[in-house]
């Protein structure tokens, strides 16, 4: 149960294989200056809309690639860096690759927290869908996203970013004991897979 509004984005908790695996993608290196927006661990990312084939931050309301898990790059001094988040517009070695790790398997189950408009997130929410907000950014100390669910579910026949599978510890909304329920979700709107509407 959570009496505090927890903001941590999406954390992988389960995969049918027994192991969550992140795949490699690239972040844009524009002549020594990296992509201009910070990306935090637990944030959704997408293949960029500028046809570069690199990844960029996703807004949590549209089709995406998966969930960011960290990155590796060579900074402008030639030093290799491993980081849980991508610092916006970081100076990197010209011509080097900025490697991003992304959980992109649609079978991966994540947990996330509802921090606003939570009263509808009861047992009947299972099978419904919702979007997630990353407007709050994240922590430069831990690299973790500050994303959370702040909107109501979309309802029958509609589609949203996340599919609700259940609740952490099977504990849904309660105004007194659990005002900020934690959800178990899968990413529904994927760029590399078909999405489905609420049933």
C-alpha cells in the first residue's frame, strides 16, 4: 500500500522468460553534441520522428519503442561514461556512438504509480488502459524518471499507452489506506507491434 505519491516512471518487474533484457539503440550525436533532451531511466522512448533512426524521449501518450534503461557514451575528453540517464545536450566525442539500452519486448511487465485522479483505479480497472506523464523529468542524482500516471483510464473501445494488468500486491485504490495505487502494466502502443483497444 502507498500513502505517498511515488514517482519513478516504469520499472520492469516480470518477463515470461524470467529475465528482463534491454536491447541496444543509438542516441543522436550531432557533430559532438548529443540529443538535446534529458532521458531518465524508466522513461518511455521512441524512434525519432526526424528519420535519423535514433531514439528520443516519448511523451507517454503515443506509440513508443520501449522503456529507457540507461546509456553509454564517450565524453568530449575521450572518457567512457556509463549513466542511468542521458544528460541533455552532453558534449561527446565527435563521430562516437551514444548507446542507449531499452526494454522493448512487449511481454515485459512494469510497475508504475498513480499520483492523481486515482479513485477509478479499483479492481474494475484491470483490462483498461491509461497514459503516463513524464513532464516532471527525473533525478540527476539517481537517474530515475519522475514519471507517473496522472489521468483517468480511457474506457471501452479506446487505446492508450499502457495496458493495466493488475496492482502491485493486489492492492487497488482505497481513499484511506492506498490513495496512490501502484499498477502492473504492459506498454500497449508500440512502434514495432500492433496495439489493441480496451475490451
